[in-house]
C-alpha cells in the first residue's frame, strides 16, 4: 500500500516533526516523529524519512561493478551471489596463471 508523502521539519522544541501534505484536514498540523498516521481516517500512514544522512563509514561490496552496501551479516559482500562470483573469478585467474607458468 502506498504511504503518504510528508514534509519533515524540526519543531519548536527541537524534536523532529512531520506534516501531512495530502489531506486538507491535517495540512497545518505538526505530528511527532513517533506518530505513524495523521488524523484522517483513510490515512495509510506516513512514508519514511528520505532526508536521513547516510553513514559515511558504510562499506561497499568488494565485487567489481557492485555499488551495494555490505550486508550486516557479511564482512565484504552484499550478497552470497557477489561472493560466489568473486570466488569464481579469483579461481579462474589462479588457474590461468598456473597454466601460463
């Protein structure tokens, strides 16, 4: 289900707030970050905050051509597919180097 696009901002007390820009009934009301829906009965809920700054220390997958972040349960790859692809390429390079010598 599609979520409502909302406008994020900082409230008077320094807390993050959001405003519903879809339903006129709730247009001028600032809601706390912990609240999921506005006052309208058909509100499907607010969309997630897309203005969150990403962590600059986030590691990128070591597979060539893959720009995905490393999965939380992995050390250097975003998925099992990328890990297998890199292992296969390394194996073929070692095999070619052995034949060349």
